[in-house]
C-alpha cells in the first residue's frame, strides 16, 4: 500500500481481488491472513464490551465473529483478554511542536496506538513556504503513520502586522488543495479577516469550499454574531476553547470540537460539562495540537489525552469514541474509526481502559508495534533543505534598548500573558534610551527569514513576573521569528546570539552565562536527534527557566513564551514589525507614545 493511500485515499480497500478474498474468508471458504483472538472489543457505536475474534484479509477487516468460532488463519494474535479498539485519530496537531522529525514523531505515537493524525504543517510553511509543506507531504508518503495534511491557511497569520518566510495567497492554497494528501484547509486563524470578509481571507476560504474539502477553524474567544459569521463563511471546527461555557456554546452552534490536550487545566471542566449532558455529542473529537518533546517522550500523544480525560471522569468508551469513530466521521473517512467487516484494519490492543498501554498496534492489517515498542525502525528522508533558516547576524545589548527623546515618556505596554490587553506606563529616559517601566519584562522580536532588516522590535510586557535573565527562541508562533524575553538587555543579546549560532533553537541565559541550549537546526523548529535526547535537553531548558522567572499557572507558564507573538489572536502582540493589534487595526513600530 502506497504512502498516498495511507494518507488520503481510502479507495485502496476497493480493489476487487481484495474484496473477493475478504468475502471468501468471511464465509469460511478461505483462511484469514491474521486472526486476533481472545480480545474484548470496545464497540464505538453501542459502547458495549464484546467477546469477539477479528479476522483480517490484508488491510481489510473481513469478519468480527463470536470468540472461538474460527481458528483458520496464517497468523494468530492472542489479545489475552485485553481490549481491542480502532486506532486513535488525532484531528489537529503540529509535528513541529514536538521539535522532532516526522519520522521520530511517528515512532513515538504509533507505538502508543495513534494510527492517524491530521497534520497542519504551518510551522514549516511559515519558515520555508511551499517547500516546507512539500517536505511534510514527502514525509507523509514515507510513513506507516497515516498523515492527513491540511493546507496552512494563515501564512502569515496576521498579514501586514508581521513578516515571515512566505505568503500563501488563494493561488498557493488552490495548488496545495489539489494534492491528494491534503484533506482540507488548516485552522483559519485570521478570524477578523474572515468575519470582515477581507478579500484575501475570503479567497482562501473559498479555495477550500471550491475544492470540497474541510475548512478547520481557530475560533478563540469568538461568540455571538462574530462566531456565527465565522461559521457562515464556511469554517466548521474549533479547538481554541477557553471554558466549559465556551465548549457548550460552540457545540450548540454546530461546530465540530477538536478537544485538545495541550491546555490540561481546562479538561476537568470540559469533562464535567460533557458528563452533565449524559451522552457524548457526535461532534466531539480529540486532538493534541501542541506537544512538547518531553511530554511526548514521557506521556505520549493522543493516547495521553484519552488517558487524562478518563482520569478526570469521562467514561472510557466516550473518550475512545471521540478519538476514533467521531474523528473518522468528521474526516469523511468511512474506512476508519470502527471495528467492523469491510473497514480498514487499523487496530490497537490495550491492556486496560485506564492506563491505555498497548500490547499490539496494527496499521492496515500489518503489525507495527508490540508491547509499546516499534517492530521496525523508520527511515527518514533527506532534510538538508530545512537548514540555514537563521538569516541574521550577531546582536548587541544596545539593540535591545528603545530610543527616545526628552527625559520622560509615555510607553505602551502589553499586559497579561495569553489574554493580552493594552496598557500604558510612564518611564524615564537615560542617555537617549527608555528605562523599562518598573515591573515590566522586555520582549523583542527579530525578523529571521531574510525578507527584512533583522533588527529587534522591542516591547514591554507586564504581569510576566520578575525576570532574572533571558530566554531566546526561534520557535515563536506562528511566524517563528527570533523572540527574546528578558530582565536585562545584556542577557537578551547573549541568548539571541546563542540561538542564531546554533542554527535555531532555544537558549536560557543568566548573568551572561548560557545555562541551557537546545539546538533546532532544521527550520529553527526541529532537531534530527532521537526523541530521548531532545526531551532531555528540553527538560533541562525548562528547569533552567525556573531560575529565570517564577511561573504562575495557568497563564503565566513556560508555554506562554511560544504564543506571545501570535498576532492573529485578540489584543496586542509583539511582532517583528512592532506591537500589533489586528482587531483594532493598530501597529506601533515603537512602544513610545510621546512625552509624559
């Protein structure tokens, strides 16, 4: 079976010879290729636990029949009383967020029972343009993990307010949508552009409508008329939930929900709301969105989301239904998500419905993992085209200072992590530079893609704690320019230069010393070393950050550093062009507002 068939074409199961063999095996006139015996099937339609055996012919499920009634098969897999489910389907994710190659990611999640992912490669797209998406396509073709790609819709996410490595207009979208691996348009993040019928965004959404493919959403904080306008334009899903009330409102509105695991603090209230309903809506699916490498290594991918939901009180059958049958229906993939004759043999044997440890994982009827270990290593493709993405030179501490005239000025501030708001403060001016407002944290964004002068655009964050050093990262959603946070300009320059010299990545600096460095030389986003090594380095970097700032979850958390430049979201955000607020149509090249 080709990689294209795995990724996007369910029609390989319609081969006449395959169907004839499966029918013969189902009748008992021919043996199965494989027979899974002594398992407990978790029925994704009724929620029942059934004692059955499952007969496979090639990639096809030929028969689901009472336990012990058939023994004729070329190979038998004994489930030994464990639970058999369809392979898990992650409806929205970004491989790049795990900072490893698609091959490393596939090895990590396949062994845990995830057999299909819906990958939005907009991180690669934002850095490398169409070549980055082509790399994702080529990777998907080469892997047993079924990867349904989405065409990145917001490259950049806030046109005119930021500059990244590419610009995907409707023409580029139409080209990507013509590829068989592309299942739809990825999360439409320029919400305001869609609601206001901006010509660019309208044309991008129309490309998806014309192609007859999914249009996925990013409807953070949308409600009322704005939400209905967003949906009326053609958007049909959302993963940006902020509360249980938000979840219920979007279910009632008719959106498909991609309930994500990357904001764990919200999951208990989501579980409570769903349990109150007394049933699982058919439009609830599950996704990971972003999984850091140490979390992937220690906890897993979508299996970890299922595990946590069950721990928080969601019935295991509901969590599995959301991760399989509901997801398959959302994707229009009638071959996936259900263990039944005529469906695709993507199957998982779990020890139990609490820990969800895998005994066996099969993709298209072929065993790929046993007892949590891959049976064969996956071979990567050439990634040399993803290097050399840090197109900037060395920076000095002075470049992280904001020039101003006079002795005292008013400055704009970006208040609050995640849900940002405009603020204002008064500051002294010394030697021609603004003295950062008391209690503020410096943030600087430097263009790194070679399309503009790579100079720091500096702003002031408030409610980000007291920083005792600096943090620099080339992973900075979604334009992925070099972003630096700090309590002083000297450490910021050292951190920025360390990341640039590494070819991309992250660095933590205190008193001029680099405490932790994670090189990400592929696109400034990804490492080609094993997951264990990336996870260890990232965990060390997290620990070093605890020396720099005292976190106050859920909003002031390490994760907030990576989304602080996401200019498509409501409120002010620092970009490589200044302080941007797309909702207000405002862009300040400097935070200086005028004399105090």
